[in-house]
C-alpha cells in the first residue's frame, strides 16, 4: 500500500526513536484497527516476496526497519531512504538480516 499523501502526520516510535510521516488515511487505519505503532525490533529485514502491490519497492535497497505491527502484518521504513515506507506487509515475507563482521 502506498503511503503517498499530502496530508502527512508524524508518528514517533519511542523505542527506536524514528519519526515517520504518515498520511491521514494511514493514521485512521492505525486507530481503527488498533495497530501498535510503538512496536520495534533491533533487527533489520530484507523483503523476500514483493507482491500485493509492493512490487514497486523492489527498486530500492532491500533493507527495512519495522515501525509498527498488527496481526501478523508490519509497517516498514527503508533504512537508506526514510521517505520510502511500506504501510502494511505480512511479516512472513521478511527475513532478518544476519550481519557478518
């Protein structure tokens, strides 16, 4: 789902300190369905399946951070470009990035 909107609200996730701009449409969806927008994880993720309208995000670097969740779905923000967000994707379509140092 695209998060392009001219009426953007800021959501601050206190746990990981990121500030995310979301449109009024997403803000309403989050409230109606009870999304947990304070949820975060220390892990970064790769998307392993781009479908259901998320194909357009394949062009970006595939490293994402979770900034919200609801019933097996998560909201993602791109690590390299904070203006790129995926409002809803099933968590099973993600893999934790295993960094090797």
